[in-house]
C-alpha cells in the first residue's frame, strides 16, 4: 500500500517535520510505503480556474509543473495525508495550492451523491484521506470547520475513508492521538484491500 | 446617517474574463455606489503577486471602511490565493489593539461565495472560514451570501440574465443596504440570494453536462473526456 504525505507547512511558518516523521513511522508500521512532498519546496502554480484540464487536455492540468506529478502520485496512492497548519479552519496556502490543482483527477460531468450534485469519478479508485491540522493553540470552532472541510473533500474526491485530527503543537507534543488516527485509517484501508 | 466613505471589492477568482465572482461582486458594489460611497475593485491573485504590491494592498485595506470578498468555491473552501491574501491581512492586523473597539466602529467584512454546483449550501464551509478570518482580522462580520449554479453567471452582467437573476438582484440590493447601514445581513438577503437560478435542478446539471461535452467537442477532445492519463504511474520509491 502507498501513502503520500502532502506537507503544507508554510515558508517561515511552523515546522511540521516532527509530526511528519511520526506519521511516517506509524504508516510504515502499518505496511505502507510512504512518500512525502514538502510542497513549499516544489514549483506548483496556482490553479487558473479555466477548466482546461477537463475540456482541452482531459485529466491533465495545462500548467506543466510539479502539480502534474503530485496529481499522478496522489491518484496512485491508497492514502493521502494532508498535513497543514489550520488557517481560519481551512488549509495552508501551500497545501491548498496543490489541492486546487487536483481537479483533473475527477470528471467534469455531474452526478448525484447522497442528495447533492458532485463531479463523477474519472478513476475507479481514489485514496482515502487522513488530514492532520496543526495549531499553536487549539481553537475549537476552527477545529470543527477543519473536520467538516475534510469530510466535504472526501465526498468530492470520492475517498472511501477519511479521518481528521487537529493537534496543538507545543513542547509536550503527544504523538498518541496522531498514531491512533494513523492506525485507525490504516486498518480500514487494510481491511478493504484484503 | 451614513458614515462610511470607502468600499473595496476583493475578487477572489484568478480569471480575468467570464468570472462569476466579478459579476456578483460587481453588482453588489454598484448598488453600494448608489449611496455615494467611493469604491474600488481589485483582483486578489494579481494584487499580492509581488512584495511591493502586497504592501500597497495592505495599505488599501487599512484605508477602507467596507471590505467585500467575492470568491469562487475551489475544493470546498476558498481558492489558495484567497487564503494567502486573507492570511496577509490578518497577520498585518494582529498587533492592532482592537479588543476594546466597539464592533460598530470596526471595518466591516462581508462575502459572496459562488460554486458551480446547483446547491448553494455547498459553500457553507467556505463561509465559516470567512467568518473566522473576519474575527482574526478584527473586522465586523456582516455575513455571507452563498450562491449555487455560479456557472450560469460566467461573467455576464446580472441585468442581462433576465428573470433567472431577479431574486439574486433583489437580494444583492438588500445586502448593499445592510452593508451601508453596517447591519448583519437580513434573512431576506440570504433567502433571495440562495434561491436556485434554474429550476428544476436537473435542468442545470443537464445543461452543465452538455456544456462540458460541447467544449470538449470544440477542442477536438470529445472522445478523450474520460481519459485516465495517470493510471498505473509508479511512485519514486
């Protein structure tokens, strides 16, 4: 099984390296091959919003940069990890910039899913999502918004499973909650693949 | 008595033409202008592209009384560049001592989010994010307008859209009145602006699906619309 960590730490922002290493360790213990992309080090332009990836070069973004490679890696993974500082309940610029470029992975055509209209699948399988949000001090309202956002993403990206955790990054950072979240989603994916 | 002097519209779309956000925000701003308020429109993705522009942009925000964001929904929340711009504003204002400032004396912030799905409710998470931003920046949050079927607008003037935009236009007019009076959006604003522009809903999705096919046909890729170019690409282990 493959897992892809999209590390959305910001330039001059909180370092998420320690958390990333903990996630990797736990994923490896759960039989995942892990790759991490530190997004701020990659050339990924902002989405232009023209939908050319649907109607001109179907399935491929017209911008030829690392966004394409990220999309290719993501769709061929069983699990994607969104690692990000929580910004107003949403994702960091670095993570969101990459996610905005993932829409070539879905189809433009509409489909009803649980009473709402969404875009159809382009591929038969999509990765499950584990989102790990980090805050210097926990804000309950923003934590709830973050979890709601991850759930919405799991619908639009056709993910079978999703988990979302928000952690406080302090000196006594406890990895237990994080490891439990990794373990829980790993087991679900493992059972599905059996 | 009207006390505001200047309003700024922040367009969150990267598109320089056919932007629904520009149409919707532009209409709201034109109604605010009728109250003799000076207005300015900026397109966020270009406004913060260099350090010099960022400084100028932040100065503009500080010189403004009314701030309105009109943005598309990208992947269930605000587009990346909008998150960046809002972060810059909040960061720039974090040391201002606004705790004891009466909310009515703060700059006001309101938002329009539009999505291409028929259900306006799909913007709800993005609106919550905007409210959190307003709080972090010390703005008075007047509310969020949530619009579905945004593709039906696609850069057109709302006045040219005929009956389908009647409720939307009325709702935006009332929103302008609420903004100028520094009031939280009234229920009628939310009710009018969230109404479906095309009914029944299946008709919108039918037209939408046809439109994607037609664009694919025009670009000579009709038969490739369901291609899976990244299937079986291996990781660099």
